C-alpha cells in the first residue's frame, strides 16, 4: 500500500539541496506521495544513495496511457543534511531497474520481491525481463501506452535501437497481465522501419494485429540517449472514467 514519503524515502531531517530541487521534488515525487507504492528499494551502506522502483497510482486518473512506474535515485549529503534526486517515469519495472542499475545500483539488490505484483507466466517472460534489466541502454524509449482499464491490463512500448546498424532497430514490447491467475507475459517484436512498427502498433489497438515478429537480442552497447530521433505514434484514442 502507499507509504508516507518522509518515512519510506528516509528523508527525515533532510532538506532539498536548492529551492529548485525542492520545487521539482514536490512536482514529481512529494506531491503524489500518498499514491506511491514501493515495489523495490536499495540503500548504500553510507546512506548517501537510495534507489527505488515505485508505482504511481495517481497516473491512472491522469492522461490515459501514461507510464505508471517511477525510477527514483536519491542522493543525500549526511553532513549538510541535504538531498537531490533524479527520476524517470517508465512503462515497465524492468526498464526502471535498468535505469537504476546504470546509475550504480546493484542488479540483485533492486529485484522486485516475491508477491509484488503479478509474476512471470513463463520462461520467455523471465528471460526478457532479465535482459531488459541490464541491456536497457541499447534502446531509446519513443513512446508507450499502459491500458489498465480491463481485467487484463497491458502495456505496449516502442523503442529505437541506438546502434544505427542494427538490422531491426525498432522494437515493440508487449506486456499482458492476467489478474485471475496473477501472472503476466512479456514479448518483444523487431521491425526494420519506424513505419512498420507503428503500423503494428495501430493495428494492435484497433484489434487487428498479427503476432509480434521475433527479434534477436542486441549485440552492441551504446550511450544512454537523451532525445528520441523520431516522432512517437499517436496514442490510441481510449477514454477512461474519472
């Protein structure tokens, strides 16, 4: 269940490093503290760094389809009793874990504990999640859509390979949950062009998509991207009760 922010983020007695950090922390984290659910956390022995995977339940009442997972890296100065932070809003827990791992969090320390959310339905899901945790820096996130309005929620993610020589540079991730069984599947498809990937995306949300084409794992590492190189496809026109 959601937590008290000053408790589970271990910020009692700390102040934001600057007024700008204070404002940004309120806008992105503290202002929705009552709706944050802690999925995984890790703290360094010196208490200077904390890494969190969070679910933001407030998102479900906002713009339909927005990412609901938050990766948060808190950096404290115990001497000055101040803190600063970095965060990313991402569509899948494995992507949040990858972002935190790239910032120094040990992989084994940021795994979701058993019983937290749905469990992987098969080995293909487990293997892909494992790869995404460490190979997330192969791709830039172009867009995503999380549909949590049905008994079988799903998240669709569109990625672009950073290596321009990749034979299938556009990837689609499709996570589908079965709340009756408490499981989820995660699949990956590869596309040679942006147009082919977005055509599959649009057909999928129109209810007329073929199975995702298979894609080999990436073989080359690249720097973490800052800005997508292509426009994102239009999000599916789905309403959500408010």
